[in-house]
C-alpha cells in the first residue's frame, strides 16, 4: 500500500519531508565513539541512516501524514485542526 492509496479523495501532497541528519546527530556521535572503542559503531551508523531514510512526513492540503518504514510500514496522520 502506497501513501497515495491512503490519501482522501481530492487530497494532494504539497511537500514530502525526510528528517535531517542533524536530528540524529547524537546517534551518529555514539556510532563514531563505538567505532573507536569496539568497532561496532558502523552497524549503529548504518541502522541510524536506514531509520532516517525510512521516516517521511507528507504535508497535504488537509493533514500531515507520518510514515515510518524499516522492517514494516507504520502510518499515522493528524488533521490541521487537531494540531
């Protein structure tokens, strides 16, 4: 199921947003420390990047839609009058 299948009739996407790497800054720092200390940090950095790329926000003309896809797909939304 794609995001267009979840949209209401007549609704259109105005903007698609993926979080910045700055939002995950501390996860990247922790991964860098773990590379130096134990060599496991590359796994932490890869998982963090997959989570960041799997998180999307869609701004439509009626609501905001949050979509998270990593191993499964989770979608939630909020109408503008509820925000």
